């Protein structure tokens, strides 16, 4: 021996080396086990710990039940619309302050007789279903279209009565098409407003045989039938004032009409408005 001190690595190799390798193997095995368990949980879902009766599916079933419940509530809400609107507890005339009335010269009479505030009447003499989407009228917001005026007013309830002007010369399909376009615009602009379709009223026997633009009650009935279908398909409310205004012969009584056999006396408007007040959707 040279007398120099030799360094020995035997202790390090025999102790620390194997220990490090052992720990790495343990960690690797644990990783594999954890991965396998996680994969098993993923594959079996929430059934772990459950039994054949499906107790392990409580969370999933709860979520599905909530989704089904939500759909059921929407369906129930849709099913609440019953047409024609059935009788309800009568409201007072203050209700009209929350309403907008859209129409032609017949609707103009509501403000002319001071039965409804003029600011709540969106109508004009000569207006018809063909022009409702384009022609302007004078309103509190200026001379604008009915839809633009309604959009600014944002009424809670909108009552529409269109068709008396036009039924003698427009085809049924065209009238319903124009009407549909209008209510589609109202629904889009005012999704929170309740929209009521008023059936157009009957005419007198004299108007049916008039030489100048005769109107048949049978044609009115066909049109109203299509309005009811439209209201149902668009989830709108339909109020059957036509039946309320008919006499026993199925026509507007002469004493309730103006000389033209179509427009109303003041007493007839009161019949119509009382019917509306007692047929309000919940």
C-alpha cells in the first residue's frame, strides 16, 4: 500500500442506490393503481356503491328529473292558453289603461265615444289588414307605423281587431297572411305583452244585401275560424266578441248598428267592452 487514504463508495452503493429504486417502483405502482381506479369510476359512472335497485343513480336521476320538470312547466304554461278565452271575474274599466287597441274605423270609435283613452287607441279610418304593416298613423309618438308605436308604448295587453275593412275584396289567404306578418312583428318586438285577437264583429242583414260592398256573415265566420286557428298556432289569445254581438238570427241587430250596417252605436261598444272585461286571460 502506498499509504494514501482510499475512498470507499461501497456504503453509498449498497444503501442509497437500492432505496431510490425502490421508492420509484412504489410511486409507479401507486400511479397505475390510481389510474385504474379512476378509469373504473369513469366507466361505471355513478353506479359505484349502488345496487340493482339503482340507488347509485340518485344524482343522475335527480338531474334528469329537474330537466323533465322544466320541460313540463313550459308545456303546462303553453297549455294554459284556452281559446276562445273563457269567462273570468269582471275587471273594472281601469284595466283599459294597461291596454292598446289596434284596428280600423270601428276601433276608432272607442276613443271617439271616450270609452278608452285616445292614447291607448292605435287605429285609423280606412286602415285594413293589407296596410297595417306599412301605413303610418298619428300617435302620441308621431306619425309612425302601428308596430313602431306599440314598441315605444310597451302596453301590457294588446287587442287587435282587423278584417272588417278588406273582407269584401281580399282573399281569405291574403288576409291571414297579412295578419300573421303583423302579429309576428308584435310578438318579436313585445315578447312580454299579452296579445289578444278579437274576432271581427257581425254585420246586419241589411249590410249583407247592400248594393255597395255587401259583406256576408258567412264570410266573416270563415275568417274568424281562421283567426282562431292562427291564434292557437301562435299561442295568442282569441276573444270571441262576434258571438257576443250577434242576435238570435246570427247577425248584428239593426238597432245596434250605424246606418252602414257595420259600424257600432255607443251601446254596442259597451257590450263589446264589457265582454272583454269579463274574458281576460289569467
